[in-house]
């Protein structure tokens, strides 16, 4: 991906305002992204380095999660295409009084592409991602939320002099929000996101890349008058 003439390592990706860790050939690992629970995507073009640092010189992409409104919801997305490609996403949510829970799972498999006519020179990939969200709303003015996801991506290079890879990620978010009035809120968030890349050579696995974010922030949106 590129934006404003700059490459993907200058485009910052956020999910509900929390930055995503990890780089894969200069971009984030797009297989981590899931749109089955997305409400909208906000794109800010141009430098946002003052707010987010040098990763946001080209722009910012923020994926906003859809709130759980119904007492029960179930969503299923499945797509079958060429090269044995299968993308399936499932999401189920429950809202019961003060408590809300939503569980999601993503499976993505593809035999990828053939570099030539040799059957051995191909590339396969398999992705698994589990996500869980809990929300507690004891009153109209206060709510707490805990969410997290676990992700694994297996890549079979099937090429000479190139090892197979395993990419994994674990992220957690704890959030508290207080509504001062209808137009003003205070929000405290702690977020940890850890992305790793391993190379697999037979039964041996070696860590090649490890990137972890631990961020805390306090945000206030206050309107006077």
C-alpha cells in the first residue's frame, strides 16, 4: 500500500484508535485485519506525525469496531476462489443487561501462486485468528471493556534457500469510559500488541523479528457551553 507518494511503512494502521504492531516487508500484516465486525474505516491523508510519530508521515487508517446493539447477533462470511483459497469469518455476540460479549474467528487458507511450472515451487499460507470482547456497562455514564486476540499465520515458502515462516500476534486492550454529560467524555486505555516472525527449518524454529507496543493513554473530549 502507498499513500501520498510514500510506502506502507509510513502509513499507520489503528484499530479503535490503538496502533497495530509489526511489519512484514514494510507493511503491517494485513491478514490480521478482519472486517466482519467493522462499523467504518476512517482514513486521514497527509502527515500526522505530531499525534502518532514518524510511522504516520503518509497518513492514518483507523478501523472502527461496530458496537453490539442487538441482544443476539450472528454473522458468517465465506468466500471460495481459485488456488484453493478459502476465507471464512464467524462472529457471534450477546447483550444481556449490563454485560456484552462477542467472539470472532477467522480462517484464511490459500495455495498462493506458482512461480513456474514446477509443482514444488509454490507457496501456501494458512491463517487462524481468535478474538474476544467483554463490555460491562453498570450505568449510563460509565462503561468498561476488555478485549484481545490471538493470531497465527503459517507460510510454506516451498522455495530453495528459503525457510518456512510462522507469524504470530497477541494483543490486549483494557478501556474505561466515563460520560460526564451528553457531549463530554473521558476515556482511559491500556493496550499491548506483540507481533513476532519465526523462521522454521524442519523441526527448528528461530525468532527473526519481535515488535511489542505497550501504550497507555487518557483522552478527554469536553464541550463547554
